[in-house]
C-alpha cells in the first residue's frame, strides 16, 4: 500500500512539474507577443478616422429660412463630425428625431461645453451659435431634418445613410 501511495505521489509531482514547465513556456510566449499586442488597437469609429461633414448653416444674412446643404450621404459604421451653425436672425430648433434614434452619439460640443448623452431631441439655437455633433451612423435609411417651425418655409433636408463596407 505504501508503495502505491509513493508511486501516485511521484507521478503527481512529475505531471505537475511538466504542466508547470508548459505554463512557463506559454507565459514566455505571451510576454514576447505582448509588445505586438500593445501596438494593435481597436479604433473606435466615433473617435478615430472621423469624416468631417460639410457644415450645416441655418439662416443667412438676408433670409432666416435659408439652409444649406439640404442633403447628406453617409455610410453606416463610419464616424462623423457635423458642425451646425445658426444665424442670429431667428430661433432655430434643429430636429432630426428618426436620425437621432439611429445613430450612436459620442458627444456634442457647444462652445466650451461637451455634452455626452445617449440621445437628442433637438439642438436649439436661441440667438445664433454653433454646435458640433460627433456620432457613428448605425442604421441605413433616409432621415429628415430641419428646424421646427421653419420646415414649411424650406429649412428642411434629408440624410441618406447607406450600408457601409461589411455591414
């Protein structure tokens, strides 16, 4: 009986040391690969390689119902920066409800303020100003946008989000 126990203990110690040597070899491989892994980063499309959209301008010096451009074409999965500038001739309540529900909003910058919110209802400009929206287009579709109360006067447009590569 003693021999059986001694043999079992010897075999257990031998297998443990073999497994320990294998673990040490795996750890050495992982440490050697670590510098390469540190170089590889997953880039957040809402923070890296952003496409700057043509700024949206609400109102002009001569016409509060002027707006340009009236159409944007985007790709799903792409990150964007979109500056919206409003003149001071009218109050502009920028709305795009369906669009806001189908994008991932990283942040909105307005002056020295950075706003991080899951969704938006509107961006209101009481006496002119500008805001910049940082987002990722998520769902393909055609979405309307404009200024509440001025859309019937032409302060309206559309955003077309097309399927991106690999979507």
